[in-house]
């Protein structure tokens, strides 16, 4: 430390990693501020076109004018050949060509000829990996510009057409207003007439009800008279039967009995004729009453049908709103249904009148037949005294005919009574239907009144339109701003962006990644500049944990200095932070954690640990989600993302830059600290177990005289105490056993190496072929290939270590007796140290084989003194 040159190196170690962060943060401070320097060639070959809607239009020319005012990219306007040459030479990153028929294809949609317009976009991806993405964004923005131009043109044309038609529409509205008022007046008068006619129909329906009731009463009287006549005819039939019996039994008393029978027959016949006359009279009166009711109901029905026809014509002639027309139409439909039902009832009444007349005729015919039969019976009685024997059969035949006639007449009376009952029931239905019709007409009349009121209100509203302030709406149409409307249609919405955790610049956003990589690189540099192994001169009882802790403390001091320098430098550059002390403190904690992890790898595995640290640096650039969101990376990096230390270092620093949320900061710091602690613990444990392994590896590297090797500090020469004891007991036997074991390994060593090489190559080829067919699993196969390489290397390293272990043990068999006893003393002294001594306990050895061999060949030998 007293040499000035050392201080220069130490200062360089502390400052050099910070340069990586500073230069990158400054370079990435705002890269998108200079995108106008990315040249994009624009070739406009559009010839324009015209349509009846938009008039002349040149979308290509408007697009070119728009791009000349756009600084999103470096738009450069060229002809086709010049643009192609510039693109191939790399003078421009991309070219966009507007074809000649571009405007025509756009306007074709207004003529029913749809042909999607296309822009020819070419990009030279050889120039840069990022520039194509930027030019792609610019090309996509042209689509929005084209849509805006077309929408603006169409909206402007439509607005101008609306303004042109505004005056004509105003005149048409005035004419329509006058016509509407006249139509409302005519409709109102028609509704008044219809209402009056409905009132007359309702009155006729009300007047028909008493007539129908009287007809029902008359029919009930007719039914009672028919019942009396039917009973009388039954008595007559009974008397006829008795008369026939008397004639057969008392032939000798024929004259007197027959005279009495004739008298009884005359009386019965007179009674029957009287009943028939009464029934006939009642039927005539009922038929007359029913005819009167039918005529009144028919007049009312015809009046209702005329009213419905008038209302239907009124509705068809009047232009009412659908909401006002539908209730009236429904009511008219109901009236038409009622009229149809009433018409069917009137037809039934006509049929009833016909049946009643036929029944009356049948009654009269039966009465005449009865009188004729009675006359014949009287004639027979007069001739009885003259020729009883001759006329008796005739009398019996006449009585039989009279009995049959009475039976037929009784049947006719029964049928007439059925017709009378049906007529009474039918008249009840007529009353019910007329009542319902009256109710419907009443409802329809009230709806007509409401419709009339609505028409009057509408008429007043239409008349008031001329003087209402809302009439200025038409003036608004005629004074539309075509420019403002077209601009609104072209871009109707504006996105209002708001950053939840705002970051002032792109450089501030990238500072978390570059700072973490600087600290990782700084920790790696410390393991290269400083010796990893502790010099044990004068420290014979120094344990592994003490050695690692002491060297780690020294490296940690420099890691703190690196973190302070890089974080303060970032703040000076202008990196945003919500808390400068938290930013610096977090960087210090990250630096200590990284140096712990890297030093544990190097101290345990030497050059292999350094290689792992470098590989981790490569993986963490992408896998730590520092550049892109982890969801955009392949599955392999998403899988290892939570296992990488820089993941949590970047998250912690981002919290100090953009703002804290909950316990996310402490979670990141805690996980990173846990990783560092585990690296230290595992390093202490593996250091003791792998000391001899690393010593042999470094001896091989030193023998090659090409790669710098580390001197691994172990007690003595690294021999196992058990091997030393066996060699002291019988050095020759120890040598013989080693020769035997070494001969087997030496014979198969080359074969095993070739076998491993072939297996490794075949496995690699198989995985490569699988990657060709399973491209969606390429990330997993890449990880599998890395594991396969690691297994091959581990096997070769293990095989080499076994070989070197035999060689190292063989040197023990060649030591002179005095040096062998000195080595025994040194090894026993090293094994008397604490458990954490640097003496390894897991060194591969053949002592068990030697011990077994010695026990079988030298049973009588004792331990050396």
C-alpha cells in the first residue's frame, strides 16, 4: 500500500466500473429525441382522382405535405430509382412508396368498387436491429394519417352538402307545416262525426234491450202453453185407448157407449183445438216480437259497421304518429269482431223465426186433422144405430188415426218447446253481446275524445313552431362549420396520458440496470485484482471461515467505494431519484451483496467460479428484466428470472428512482440479502471440501504455463492423514496398491475420454435436431443443452481429478522416511485445528483400499513411533 502505483490501480478498480454506468446512462439519456435523424425515403407516385362526393382529391399529395411538417422520422422525398439505391446502400433505413392509383382506390368505395389501397414499405434490416422497429412505427403512423385525411375530406363534403340543402329543407318545412295544420283540422272534424255516430249506435243498443227482454217473456208464455197442450193430447190418447176397449168388450151397448164416447171425444177435441189456437196465437206474437228486435239490432249493427268504415277511412287519410294510431286501430279491430259476432246472432234469430213459422203451420195442420177426425167420429156415431156391425171397423180405424194424429201433434209440440228454449238462450247471448258491444263503443268513444285532444295539441305545437326558439336548429344546420367538423371526424378523441410513477428521462429508467451491471462487474474485477486466497504465513491456525470473512471484508470496503462513486456520479449526471440517500444506500447494499456472491464463487471454484460469474452477467442482462419486460423474453429467461440476483437489485433501485410502493422495496432487498448470505454459507462449506480439488486444478493450469493459476493454501502438502499413516507403516505396500489402482485407471483413461466425447457429441446433435422440429420449445432445449455440456465437463473434470489424486498420492510413496515422518507431523498438526480448519476432509483417496491391503499383508506391523 506504500507504493504509489498501487493506489492508481486501486482507484482505477473503484472508478472503472462506474464508467460503464455513466457512459451508458448518458448515451441512453433520450435516444428517441434524435429519431428525426433516421432517414426514411418517401416516393409519391399518386396521380390523384375525383368523385361526386369529395370532388378532386390527392391523398398522396396531402400525405406528402403532412410528412414535410412531421419530425417523427427523417422523411426524405425521392423518386423510385433514387430511393431504391439509397435503401440498398444504407443511406436510408426504409422506403415508402405511394402507388399511382392510391387515391383512386380510396375513392372507389363511394362508387361501389372496393379495392384496398396499399403502400409499398421496404426496410433494410441489415443496417441496425432497432431502426427497423422505429421505421415500422413510422410506417404504421402513416395509416393513421391516411385515415385522417380521408375522413376529413368526406366529413367536409357531407357538411357542405348539408348546408346546401338547409335552405331547401326550411321551405319544405314551412309547406309541410301548413299541410299538417289542414290535415289536423280535417281529422278533428272526422273524429267529431264518428263520436256522434257512436253515441247513436250506443242509444239503439240500449233501446233494443227491453224489446229482447219482452220477447224472452213471450217465449216463456209460449212454452207454458205448449206444455198444457201436450198434457191435453196425452189425455186424448188415453181416452182413445179406453174407447177402443169399450167397443171390443161391449158390442151390444155400442150405441149408447159410443154416443157417450163421441161426446167425450168432441169435448176433448174442442179442448185440444182451443189449446192449439192459444199456442198458435202466442207463437205469432213471439215471432212478431223477435222480428221487431231483430230489425232494431240489424239497424244498430249496420250503423256500427258504417261508423267503423268511416273511422278506418279517417285513420288512413290522417297522418298521425304511430303511437297515437295504434290504440285507435286496436279499438276498431275490437268493434269489427263484435259486429261479426252480432251478425252471427242475427242469423240465428232469422233461423229461429223460420222454425217458429214452420211450427205454427204444423200446429194448424194438426188442428185441422183433429177436426176432420172428430167429424168422422160424429158421422160414425150417427150411423151407429143403422149399421153397428158395418161401421164398427171404420170407427176403430178412425179412432186409431185420431190417436196417431194426437201422438204426432204431441211430438210437434215437444220440438216446438225445444226451439222456444233455444230461442230464450239465444236472446240471452244477444243481450250479453250487445252489452259488451256497448262497453267497447264507450271505450272507443273516450279514446276518440283523447285522440281529438291530442290532435288539437299537436296542431297548436305545429302552429307554434314558427315562433319557437328551437326553430334556430335549422339555422344551425345551414351555418355548420365544415372545417371544424371534418377535423373532429378525422380525430374524434384525444388520449390523455398520465404516468403513475413518472420517470423524467429514458436514461433515468435505464440507470437501475446499468448501475447493477457496474457493481457486478466491479465485484468481478476485485476477484481478479486481489488475491482470493489468504496468505497463511504466521497464521497456522486460521480457519476457512475466518480466511473467507477477512478477505471478504477487504473486498467489501472496495465494493462500498464502487457503489458510492457510481451512485453519486449518476446523481450528478441527472438521474432521477425520489430519495438520494436511499439511492446511494441501496447501491451500497447491492455492491456488498454482489461481491459476496462473486467472491464465494471464485474462492470456492477458482477460474470456474469466475466463468460462472461472467455467464451470470450475460444471463442477467436479459433475464433480470432490465431492458425489456420479462414477459417479452423467451420462456427460459422467464424461468430463471426469479433466481438471478440482479433481478432484485434492479427492482430495489427502481423503487428509489420512480417511487416506493408498499413493501416491494424491502422484499427485493431482503431476497438479495438472503442470496448473498446463502452464497457465503455455501462458500464456507464447499471451500473446505474442494480445497484439494482446486489445488490439483491450479497445478494443472500452472503446468500448462499459459493460464494464470491461483495458489490454494492448504496445511502441509494436502495428504490425507490416513494415507500418511499407511505409508509410514509400510511404504512399499502402499506403493504396490497405488500401482495396481493407477494401472487400471491409466489403461482405461483414454477410452473413457473418447467415450465421453462421443456421447457428448451425440447428445448435442440429438438436442440440436429436436430444436429444429420443436421450435416452440427452443428455450427449454437450450437450457437442456447447457445442462448436458455441464454434465460432460463435470464427468471429465472428475475423471481428471481421480487421476491427479492417484498421482499426488504416489508422490507420498516416494518420499524418504524422514520427510515422510515430517509430513506425518505436519498433517497431524493440521488435523488438530478446529472443525473449520482448512484441512479438507472429502479429498478423493485410495486410503481405504490401502488400509484393506495392509491389513491383509502386514498383520503383525504396529504404528510408527
